[in-house]
C-alpha cells in the first residue's frame, strides 16, 4: 500500500522544525537563506530516496521501513535536571575533562565544565553568523560524498551542533567530553547532533563522545561527526554508545587525515535496540595513520552493525583495525570493513581484524571484510573469527571457586578488553574499562544454564 | 575429611575411561597415583575437580559424607578441593593476581570470612611466591599467558598455597620440571602438609615421591586401581616399569599395602577387564 505523500511525518517534522527554531531564541540556527536552502535540498533528497529497502546489502537486511512513517515528539523547551556524574562513568572517571552536555537534545551549559586551553568551541548558530563561508563548506561536504539517508536527515534537521577546534601546535592533555543524555520522561525524540572537529597542524586532542539513555523510548539518535586532522595532528576519538534499549542509534564518524596525521578511533556500543556505528577515514596525506577499533555488545533481540570504510588515497599511509563483537540471546551483529586502496597509493599497509564471541546458540554474527585494491606494492590483510567461550578456560576458573556467572564475565571481559589496550591514555583506558565492565554486566542475560 | 571413591565409572564420548575405581583418602594422607599413559589418571583428576567434559556413569564420590559429584566445580573448590592442572589454561586478558584474588575471595565469602583487599592480597601472594622462588612479576601478567611449562606449574602451586585447600590433587605437576623446580614445587606441597590436609599426587616419576613422601602408592591401569602398596611399589615400578601389571590379577593389590587408607583398595583390581593392558 502506498500513501499519497511518502514520509509525511518527516515532512511535518521538517516544517515544524523551522518554526521551533524561531521559538527558541538564540539556540536554533539563524534563518540564513543558504542554510535554509542546504537543509531543504537535503530534506528533499531524503524524501526522494527514502530509507534503503530491507534487501539492501549495505544495511544487512536491517528493516528500516518502520522509520518511513516514524514520528517523534517535539524537543522539550526546558532541560530536565540531570546529575551527569551519576549517569556517565566516563565523566566520573575523568574528573578533569572539559565537558559539553546536551540533555534531550538541548544544551545544558550548567552541567558543562571549562574546556582545556587550546580548545575552542562555537555552536553552529554562532558559526553561521561569524564564519558562514567556512561553515557552509563544511556542512556541504558529507552531502557531496557518498551519503545515506541519515546523512540527509542530519543536514535537514540541523539544529544543535558544535564546531570544536584544537589550535595548531596545542598539545591538549585533558580530554574533551561531549555528552548527550536522554532522560526518561520525554519522547520519543529524534536527535541529530552534528559535531565538527578541527585538529590543527601538530596539535593533539583526546575527544570523547558519549551517548547515554536513561529511558526505553523508541528514540532515534542520528549523530554525525566530521573531523579534519591537519598535517602532523593527532586525534584520539572515543565514542561510547549506552543508549536506552528502545533507541535506534546511527552514528557516523567521517575523518580526513592530512600528511603524517594520526587518528585512533574507538567505537564502543553497549546500548540501544538497533545500532549502526560507521567510521569512515580518508587518508589524504602521505604518512597518515589510522587505528580503527571497535566493540559491540548485544543481547536479547537487539542488533548492532559496525561499519568501517578506510580510503587509502595516497602512498605510504597505514591503517589498523581491530573490531570485536560479543553477542548473547537472539541478538544479531555484523562487522563490515571496507578498505579501498586507490590507484597510485603504493606502500599502503592496511590490516583488519575482526573477532566475535557468541554467548548463545541463537545469536548470529556476520563478518564481512571488503578489500578493493587498485594499486601495486601494497600490504593488505584481514582476519576474522567467530567463536564461543572456551570451556577449558571456564572450567579452570570455576575449579578455583569462581562462580560460573562471574567466570563467564571474566572471560568475556578478557575478550573485549583487548580493544582498549591500544589506547595510549591510561586514564581514558581505566575509564573505559569501567564502562566496559558495566556494559558487559548489563548486557548479560540472566539465568542462563552454565 | 575423608574422600571416598567407590566403583567410579566415567566415560567420554561413550568411551569408558574409568571402570570401577575405588579409593579412600583419609585426612592427612598423601596418596600417589602412578600408571601407564592412557590409564585414566588425568580423567580421574578432572572428574574429581568437576569437569563437565566427562560423564560419570556409575559409582560414587563422597567428601566428608557429602556427594561430591552433585556439586559444581566452583562448589567443590569452595569446599576445599584443589586441582593443580597438568596443562594449566592460558587466558590472555585476565590478570593473574586479580584472578587469584577473585578466587580466594569467592572462597572466603563462602566460608563467611572477610574478603581481602588488593593490598593485603598482594602481600599474601608475594609471600607465597617467595616461598616458590617465583618472580613476583608473574603476578602482574595475564593468567599463564606465555608462561613456560615450569612457570605454569609453579603458578599452579602458588594458587594452591594461596587457596589452602583441604584436599589437593596434583596432576603430573612434576612433568617438564627440572630438578630445581621439582624441589621448589615439593617444598610448596610440603609446606601445606599439616596432618589434616590430604593430597593425591599423580606422577610418572619416583623422584617426586622422594621429595613428597606418600603414605600409599597406587597403580592405575585400565581405569581402575590395579595395585596399591607403600613407597616400595614406586621403587619397584621405577625399576621394572608396568610390565608386572600382567600379573596384577594373580597378586592381590592390597597385599603389601602399609597405609590404613589403602585398606580394601585393591579389591576391585582382580578381574578388572582393563587391568592387563
């Protein structure tokens, strides 16, 4: 059955959004003609293209059709009081971090702390007035590149967003945390947080994006982060997804790396009903290096897709990937890792590893390495495993008096923790180890027979 | 604190391994179990510790009157049973000291004792490591990962010293050890001997029994005790090998047994179908 106006609820929300922006003075984006045109163009492309059908291999048969007619509540006008430290172990473990907090899609400056020296931030509204040309160029970039409907939606529903800059040469030791909290009592909400990040030449920055949900509403979080790391710059980027178990979380991290720039991107997914975390890296300068690590933990009927796209576009760039999945119950998961080596990108060294742990006979996981190599004299490798908990190891732990439930947790933690081992920042590693322990504990199905 | 094993039958994948093993270990006794490869020694050790890889098809095991076979592996450990593995498992990502503290505290909790914090535990573990002449850096590594054969065995004995079991089963803890390591391992075991704690020492070699002097020596063959005796039996085996087992059915196994705990042990040996293999 077809309706006369497909994706009508989205159109209603889009028209309403312009109105909402006018209502919340000083928060929303200014009504600049170029911005409105950009948003409307993205929206019309979204309406024309719709969501990928469930036969689309890139979405691994994820049924997105319910989103065609999904409708969401308006953003609340005031933010609910939230104790950040109480809900986010990342913040608790990184007390000195500079932080920016959003609650239910609205900025919550009272919960923020000053950013470390060398880091500056503009809201997109401020950027639109002060640096319209630069912003316009930045916002249009993902639209020009290979884009899926969630990119279109991000631009169409652009609202709360940040432009974060790390000054050239600044070695920022304290991390910056951008925290998004969804409270229990409002919703369902569709949130499209946009984050632009610039790391200047020879600068160093550690950035956390943390998404926490306290309720179980059928929210949509559609997070798009665009990063530019200039020559010799270093970015540690950590995404932690701990949304409520009703949420669909789509997160896209797009990174451009200049000469000798380094990225270490770690994607950790624990919550949400349906998660898709994409990481796309363009190695644009010789000597650039990217580490892309990831972990997803799912149980029940939840599912998680981790997707990486690494584009080796110049000679002598390197990339390493380690992605792990832990699946329990009837959950499903997938890792799709695409590595493209463009013509002329000689001396590329790209390695990819994916390991999955199935804790239940009904859980399913797919591992899909995709290597496209159009250059000679390159090193590309991939490896994938799917396994179950090692029974001899489990017996060994139990034979020392450790209860079976705890023994399983220890083994799962040991499997998962490897993705944290490559984080150079000890405090960040310790913080994430706490998150990991919590995430594994929450996701473990109770009452399973040993 | 007596362990009574009566007519124990065990299979793996439908293949019988233990075929009527009977043994009684009284408090404070050290029993050595010897026997040819494939006779079921390691299966016996694993079954005692609660491995689910084997199926018990008959017989009983009681520990202080309780049915040991009805307890899960961790429950047996908490009741004071310990198995030093022949092949300790390597577990990357599990910190050795953290693992051992978790194990100790699980057992202490079960016994109503306060748990040890990291500092107190580390002091205890270092103390025990010193006794074993073991570098304390092993405490900070992943559990058995990359340990040499000898280091793994030392780590087993370290766990035993920390957990202080009431019955310890050592499964070929001596194999692969040089004479110095053997001496250290024996020192660890002897440090725990207090007249109440019992040991089952599975070994191929008489030399370990020079250092850990057993009360009784048994020969396991074809899945049952083929013969029991005092230390002299071990010396005899060292000299003549297991060839004499061909005569096992004409020599009552209990004959020459000195230890009280061995009374009746050889009963089942005569006429055991597998005894002459």
